[in-house]
C-alpha cells in the first residue's frame, strides 16, 4: 500500500472502530452477551471486508486505472455475494443476536464510507497528471 492509501485506511478504520465498539457496548447493555457477540462479529466483518477491498483496489491502482476500476467493481460484487452467503449460513443461529449483527454492519459500513470519503478528500490528490506526454501526439 502506498502512503496515501494507508492514510485513507486509517481515516476509515478509526471511526469504524469507534462506532463498532459503541455498538458492542450498546448491544451488551440492551441484549446481553449474545448481542455483544453479534455486534462484535459485525464490526469484524465490516473491517475485514473493507480493508481487503481497499488493499485490492490500491494494488490494482498501481497497475492501471482500468484495472483499478475493474478491481473495485469485482470487489463489490464479491462482497455482496459473500455477505449473501453469510446471511444464508447464519439463518437460525442462536449463538449470537443476528439483529445486533445486522445493525452493527449497517452502522459500521456508514462510518467506514464516511471516513473513507473524508480521507480521500483530505489527500488533495491530482485527478490529472500535469505535463504528461501522451503517446502519438506531437509536441506543440
């Protein structure tokens, strides 16, 4: 990962961790140990999915912009399919509270997205590389 990507990762992970820990405490008080476990699983899911997604997109960005976009789209589809399979697999599980898991996933996803957007906005990266020589065009 490049330094910019690490800054974005930190900017997204810290608020997600805070929101997730608050969700664990709230679920522990509201539901008990099963609620706290469900919220903790939700926090770990969001952190793992989005960290891997950001790492893959970062790696693909070093290859080419088209590879970066393809990695982002494929990563999104894989995340959605994996979450669908996970939700099917945990249907009827009584070891933890699935509602606290779901609410924590939603809250942590929103926190991650907001933190990631804030992180990218603070980077002040150029969208266009100045003074790049385009192949096939003569000097002007």
